[in-house]
């Protein structure tokens, strides 16, 4: 009860998320299912909307890519930065991209 969440084992996190049915503890999934059944009440809708608010992941900054994928760069940009470009800007980026002999070869 007093330890930080980051120090919990996978089994402990599993118990918190999924609960223990034989002890009538639904875990977080059970709690939110219970709230969903009562969302006709205004204060519950407010709570659920705050819980579901969009926040970028601190690890990837909302890019939805693993750190290994974000670490790979082409022309000084990672895949998330390239995908975030407008089509016109991405076309210009690839048109002007200068690759070295090593980076321009395929592993075919």
C-alpha cells in the first residue's frame, strides 16, 4: 500500500488491473465497468472524462513508437517527425535527402 507503483512486480500490477474474482475484487477493470454502468450521473461522466483525457506518453511523447524506433534517424529526423510532416513537406524532405554510400545501400 505504501510502495511506489513503479516498484510493483508484474503479478502485483496484474492483480490491481484485473482484480481477484474469488475475493470479489474487480480491480481497475471492474471499477471502471461499474462506473460505465452509472455514467448517467453527471459527476461520474465528469470523472470518466478527466480519466480518459489525452496525455502524451512520457516515454515517446505521443509518437506511439518504441524508443528504439525513435532513436533511428534519417536526415536528422526520426520516423515520428517524418510522419508528422505535411505531404508537401515530406516530399521535399525526401527529394532533398542526401544519403551516404553506406546509408543508401539496401540489405537485399
